[in-house]
């Protein structure tokens, strides 16, 4: 059972999320908080596995709360769920320890999948968020075409296909549907890709993939 803490300053949002997520047999909503300070206190008291964290809240915002919770309880995974996709919010949340960043219009079934993935240590980003990050990082090397790393060239054709789809923001389910393979197989490919390229998480993989997207399109 994955224990989830809901953090949002709007009670209606919390009630809606609770009603939807409690339909999932493996998710348990163990508490709620309406600002960052309450989130910190509830984290200490309840020790959730995953926190759904809003960004803009009174008293203490979600970025500050994420930073403090990760400092005190690094085992707790934080998934930002907000209406704001502002570049600075995304960057600040991820830099301060958030494992994912989704918008509140994410379908409930996809949100449940994201919670499970974050609980296992996988980074989860909405397609629009991936595009923002890739644009920011790839702009640094936009004036020149860097050589293809040997480790990237050594990936199998199927691993290059998976990496190409990661670059455009596809999640595991979407990749499995496009390549006609199981989600478990996709996860294995992603793990192999991260290990071969010596990357920390899916976000780094997306950045690398976008940088060499033309190569991946031609060689997958």
C-alpha cells in the first residue's frame, strides 16, 4: 500500500483528489495539509511514501516545503501537482528534490500511475514540462552539434527507439503501445538506457535524447 499525503490550500481540490485516488486499491490517503508548514508537520507525524504537493500556497509555498521535507526526510517522494507550469516553478521544484511535476488537468488514471512510479523512484513529468526542460537545457548547445557519445551509439535499436520516445515526452504506457511491447519491457529498457549512459533519471535521459534526436530518428 502506498501512503499518500495531499497538500493543497483548496479544500475542494483535496476532497476531489481524495475521492478519485481512494478508488485505487493500492493507494491510501493518510492525511491532508493546506500549506507548506502543515506539510512538514504531517510528514513527520505520518511518514507518507508520496506527497502530492501544490506550489502556490499561503504561509509556506510548495518549493520551500519540498526543500525542507527532502532535507529532513529524504525517503519521502514528492510529486508536484499544480495548475502552474511556469519555468521557474518547474526548475525550482526539481532542483529542491521533487521527483515529478504534473498539472492538475492530468487524468486521474495517469496521476495514479505517476504516484506508483514516483514511489519506485522514477521521475514523472508531464509532456509539456519535459518540453520546457529540454528547451532550457538544449539551448546551451544550440549553436553547435556535439559529437554523438560512444555510449549512445552502443545502444540497441530498440533502446534508441525508447529513448527517442522519451525525448518527446511519452510515458511508459504510451511507449509500450507504440512499440507493441509490455510496460515491464519498457521499464527494463529505460533502466538499461540509464545504466549505459550513466544517467541519474528519466529527466536527464530526455535532455540527452532531445540533444541527439536527429541521430536517434535516423538510427532507431
